[in-house]
């Protein structure tokens, strides 16, 4: 069985971080499990965690009164869930539910924010990594919208 430090060091999201940074991250992390149907995070709640999904599927979405829960993306093993812990006001902007049993590494956002205050390099590295995830998700959303509405001028 691998330690959390070993799991972090092997994950592409953390590639290029210094050994001391990986060690610090391991001190802010723990392994977690969610049963299928469990709400992992809820829109509007305080955001103090991010997750690296190891196994399982997570439905990321929002509630719309006319349609109920709307899934906008399904995250899988290897994906990162949650960046709101990094940006004020530290509130979730979406819901996330375990679509099937999920194993993940959970990182304490308050622990990481305090480290960012004293370690600008780590803060920059984490912000860059989350910015990349946000850009990829935005591009994926753009492609889904093209599938739904077609290219400009097609309607």
C-alpha cells in the first residue's frame, strides 16, 4: 500500500513540485471515500478542500428549479475537483455528487492557504495548476455548447 506522499508524487497535477512542497502537501492531505449518491460539495457552502479523484466518478453540476439537478461534467480517476478553496469568498459554485463509489485524496484548503502566505513559489505553482484545470474545463464546456447550439450563425 502506498503512502499519501507517494500517491501525490506520482500524480501529474503535482509534477515538477519540489520535494519539500510535496512533503508539505502530504501533511495537508488524507485519503477519503464517498459512497455512490453522496454529496461531496454543495453550491454556496464553504470551500476549504480540493480533491484528487483516484477512482470512481463524480457528477459536477448545479440545481435548476425547472430541470432539477443538471450535470455539466463527469469527473473520473485522475481528475481534480474543487478550486474555490483558493479564491475568496471560498464558497463552492457547483454541486458535486459521487455517481459511483469514489476514492480520493482530500487536501485541506486552509492549510494550503496558510502555506501560500509564506511560500509565494508554492502559491504560484498551485494557482498555475488550477488555472490550467479551469482553462481545460472551460474549453470542454465550449465544445459541449457547440454540440448543443451549433456553430455561430447555424440557428
